[in-house]
C-alpha cells in the first residue's frame, strides 16, 4: 500500500495570508490526525477527523481548521497566518476503529511564514 | 500540555545499550507509543505498550509501568543509523500527546 502523502511539501507565505494543506491517508484508513511540529514545542496535536467529522481537537486557536472528505482525504486550513505558524505540519492516518491505534505519518509540509 | 517528560539529548557509543526514559500523566491513559524520527523526516512507529511489562522487537524493547506513569525504550547493539530523535507519545483514546523527543547521538 502507498503511504500517507501530503502536499505541498514546502510552502512560503506572508503574514496575514491563509494556507490550505492536503493529506491523503493510507488506503482503507479512515482516521486522519494533524500535528504541528516546531523545535521549541515538539509535536502538538491539532485535530483528528474520522468519517468526515472532527472527533478530537487540540488546543489551537480557531484560525486552524480542517475537514475530511468522503474518500478520507483531509485538508487543513490556517487563516491570518502569523510568524509563529512557521512549522512542519504532519498528518497521520490510522484505521480509526479502535480507541488507540498506531498512527502512520506522512512526510509533512514545511510552512515558512515571512 | 500533558506532562510528558523525556531527556532532551543523550549520547551513546556504537554497539552499546541505551535506555530512554519517559514519564507521563496517568489520567485518561490508553497506551504508550514510541516513534523514531530522523532529522528532516516524518516519525516512524517503533512500538507501543498497553499493559505493564516489556515488549521486545529485535534490537528495540519498550517497558511500561502504568501505576508509575513510566516507560522506557531500550536500544541494544547500537548502530550509527540509530542516531535520531525518539518520541514518546501517550494515547488518550484517539488523541496522541507527544513528548518533545530525545535526540540520541551514536558515536563510533
């Protein structure tokens, strides 16, 4: 099976702009989680989607949003970008059936906000 | 955060054994996961523990004590390619909380 894919891999934006990142999970996986990784804060959970519904949410401001489509692909949107949003954004997929399952990560999208 | 603590950095010699500790908040716990992340790459799954005890997978073993909120990852016969960050993650239902990671430097 193909792994988790994310597009784009690299992105440069300026403050105030908005950005949309895309994630395609492993075939058959219905859960997609998003994380932000920065050198200072490590990996932080943004939200998790399952069957087109947000099932879990981390402690990020409302500028961060996401959605999931019927084919389990997911998008994450950040509006009104701030310098501090510069980070590696990772998505991870799992089957989604159990209470906890191994998550498989994509290569990430590296976002730089200038 | 979820009070997941692990050492920031460790150094060990090729061929040696190293233990990376992780402590976490015990409430709402479902499972404890370990991931390896090489610089510039995505994390890859190593192991997970749900019950107390030791899980062995080749050169890697992971231990869990749920009552103490404590886990460790044991790497044996270290190789240069083991130089990476090792992330401890606590699973609370479908939410994963990651530690900041332990950067392991393996020296010849």
